């Protein structure tokens, strides 16, 4: 996963947002994916597999939400506080483009 970066030069927060707390979540998700692989190899019941996949999707969406919140609170907020209209508009356009991909 790529870390969000603040583009505000000279800002105290000109460093990537800290996503290290998400690593344990991602490792858990990785374990769930490996569990689904094993279920398929063992020819487990279809709906049991689907339920595990839904659990993985929910965990990924939750992690995505946390990363997005940090991006907004770190990178977007920095752009707004810098009072740089060009940078703020750039950050808004990044978010809009991201949501249009869904």
C-alpha cells in the first residue's frame, strides 16, 4: 500500500501519514485470504467460502476507511492550512478522481 504524503513544503507534517497501525489488520486479512485458499483446496461448502470472502471485504473496507481518514486529517488538512488554493484544489481533485473510480 502506498503511503499518503503531504505536499506542503516546509510544513511540520511534510512526512507520510503513519499507517503502521494498519499492518496488523493487513496481516490478519492476509491470514483470512490464506484460509479461503485452504477452504477451496479442501472443497468446503460454497457459502462458508462466500462468508469468509465477505468478511475479508469488510475488513478491507474498514482498513480503507481508516487510511482515508488519515489522508483527510493529515494531507488534506495540511493543504487547507497552507492557504494554498492550488494545492487545496489539487487535493480535492485527487479525492474526486478516487471516488469516481468506484
